[in-house]
C-alpha cells in the first residue's frame, strides 16, 4: 500500500485527512474520537476570547434530492474558556502524539495579543498554528476574521507578529470573500507564513421561509449573513487553490479546504497543489467514520497510478492549469451519441436546440427514433453530455486537426506583426 504520510511545512501527519476548525473539533472528546476513527490531524476550533453563540445557527441547501448540497452557519469561534481548551489540547496530544494538532487562533489585530496567545497554545504542545483570517460573520463585525483577511497589509503584518513569537509552523487561513485570493496569499507569504490554507466560508444567506418570511436560520425573527461551505463550494475552493499553487510568489505549501466529501475530492485538491486537505461539512453530515473510505480510496488510487507516496501526487495537475489566452483555439472535440444505449429522453436535443448550437438532429430509422450530431456544427461545448441521464450514451470525442495549434495570445501577436 502507498504511504499516506504527509509533511506540511514541517507538520507531520499519518495521512492527509484533517478535520477543519469547526464544530467537529470543538473539544478534546471529539478530536480524540476523530483520531480513533483514523483522521490524521485536526485543526482545533478557533481559540480566542470566549464569545456567546446564538440559537439557531445552521442551515442547509438541498438540491434535486441531495441533502446538504450546501451548508450555512452563523456560529462563531469557541464559546469555551481558553484554559479548558488548552488542557484538552494537552491531554489529546499526550494520548495521540503522532497525530497533528493545529491550534486555530483569532484575536484583535494587536501585536501583544498575538504574542500572548501564541505562547499559551505552544506551551501545551500543538504541532502548528492556523491564523483565522477568514471568518465572514460575527467576528468580522468586530474587526477580526475576514475583516483582517480582506486587507493584504493586515494579513502580512499579523502574520509577521505571529512569526516573531512562534516556534511551530504558521498556517494562514484565507478568506474567499475577496476579488483575488492570490493577493492575500502573497501577503501572508511576505509576512513569513510557512503555509496557507483555503478556503474559509463564503458570505451567504441560506434562504427565506416563504410562510413566515423569516431568514433561514433566524434568531427570534432576525437573521444575518453566514458562512457557506459544503459540496457546493468545491469548484470555487479548487480554483483558488490552483491559482495560489501556480503563483510563484505563493511559494509555500497549501492546506486545501472547501466541499471535500470523499477521496476523489481530496485527490483533486492534492493534484491541484494541496499537500493535505481539511474536511468539515461531510463529517458533520455523515460522522467521523467517513475517513475510512477516504483512506482506502486514496490508497487504492495511488496503487493504481503506481505512486509510492501521496506526496508524489502533490501538484501534478498545476502545470495544466493556465489562462484562457493560452488555450489552443484549434483544438476540436465533438459529441458522439450511442443510440444503442440512448433512452430517447431527448434532453440532449432540447438543450442543444434551445440553448446551444442546434446541431443534434432527430430522425427515424426502421421505425425507431434516433439522434445524430452534425459534427460540422458541433462546437464541443459538452452541454449534451452534461444533461444526458445515461452513462456512456454521449461521449466527447477528439478530432485531429490539420491546423497547427494557435492560442489567442499567439493570434494577437501574429495579427500585430502582420499589421506592421
């Protein structure tokens, strides 16, 4: 079996699967249960000045029969005393010395506050620190969380303050509620971060109750924006990880977070540059035991690919992620319909006829309805294969081109040279 051990900025872990800083890591009891189930590490629920939480706190978005396609929360950082958390961290690390325990931290943007909390958490034996510059609700209204994480200068300055006092690796957790996450990732790197983690939750409102007109969730008839996570945010998170992984100024390891629900999701994040991954919503939905399938699935995948270690998988797809202007304009794929397995629901025809390029024809052969793609009009948009409910009924097939590759950037350069 492949070696699943990772080293993220000097933090050793028996596997790349960590629990993210969230309700599942709120206490020593929970983190110890998670380690017993097989999780390689845990980022302790954010420590700081204890606050009061509200009721209710959570909401979910379900879609097309899938429960918890997205998850929204208005819960804040720990509401348990710092001394209690520190004792439980100490006890948990003693019991599980080979598992990674990361302390998530959030305090006011003051140098002395950061120095104080860093010293206290490192004294109980944590393996690393994660600076929470991402929480979009509650704490941001108090000048912390994403209020700091959206300002590159504050990210750099506070990272530097922490590095002044820290003896363990420092991970900076970034907010997605910003135009370009690479800007704050660069700032964290300039401040001395040993790694970055992303993404924290996205500003959101889960819904409105059409009977009562209350927001979902609501607190005594009042609502507020929360943080959105779960499977629905995975494409956003994967893009942000990829953008940072290919940025030469963000030359530190990445801990990937956002909608990771199974080993396949984890493998995608690792391929796009994450050294390890953090999971929250899936554990809240299904329990800690999901890590068993994650470990088995990733092991089997690495074996199938002939890789001895998960570290050999890190970043293997990063060079394939580029800018639109570098894509080959002459590359050609077309849709191909297998009428032997087609069930004639005609969803592909309807989608193509109404909203795409009108290149799928309906006809009858020996009294049987058939579908055929006019390749000369097909642009390879993939829509028909996406809406088709039958596996392998529609495939996208590459067609060899007699025209040399040409990117938009190359085309513009050629036009400019010809114009001179």
